[in-house]
């Protein structure tokens, strides 16, 4: 009887140890399946070390530990295109793919890289070149998650920092 009890206890302990690891693995696999460029939290953890280096012109960090994400594109708005005229008149210069939709962004959100920031990126490039070059393959946007309006439609978040891969260091 004592041996059975020890055997059952050992099995229970093993299940308790392995279950969180299996659940974590399943969650990570699910996260990767669901991750689309531009979605909130998509690849933020991967690029977080680089996101921490971004600053507004004021010196404040763009990174709030979750809002940076690679996006599939940042496009210049064209004031001649009828559906973009109102946005350009309101001071928007770009449209950015975030959370499955195009959202407007103002010109001052595009990152201007200071010499000090360039040096930080050069240092990071020496330490982790694979991540650095992977980062440069994408445009990046910093914005909170899109919200839903009363009728259920998505509302664009305010985009407060942009990195355009054409402005590469």
C-alpha cells in the first residue's frame, strides 16, 4: 500500500511539474500562429531590447513595454487621393498598418535618429547582429491596442512613434 501511495505521489508531482511547461509551449505556439504584422504585441518581446532605445524628440521613451510592433507598411498619404484628402488636411502624413487596418499618423511621429541613438544602435548591432538585421527588415509602429466602438467596429489607436525601414541606420 505504501509503495502504491509513493507511486501515485510521484506521478502527481511529475504531472504538476510538466503541465505548466506544456501549457506554456502550447500558448507560445498559439501566439505565433495568431501573430500578424501590425497586431498589438506581435513580436514586441523579440524586438524589445531595440524598442527601449527609441525616444521622442522630448527624450521620453517610445517603448511602454508592449506597444511597439513590426508592421507590414508605413505609407505616405497623398493629398491628391480623395479618401486621403481629409487626413492630410488634419495634419496626418502617413498611414500605418496596425491591428488589421490602416490608421493615420502625423509627420512628427516618424523617428529622427540622433547621433547618440545611432551609437547605441551600433553597439547593439555588434552584440546581437542577427536581431539587429531582423529589426531592419520591417517598419515599426508604437501605439496602444485598437479599441472597439459602440457598434463593434475597430477604432484606430493614436500612433505616437514610427520607424520607417527606408530611414535605416
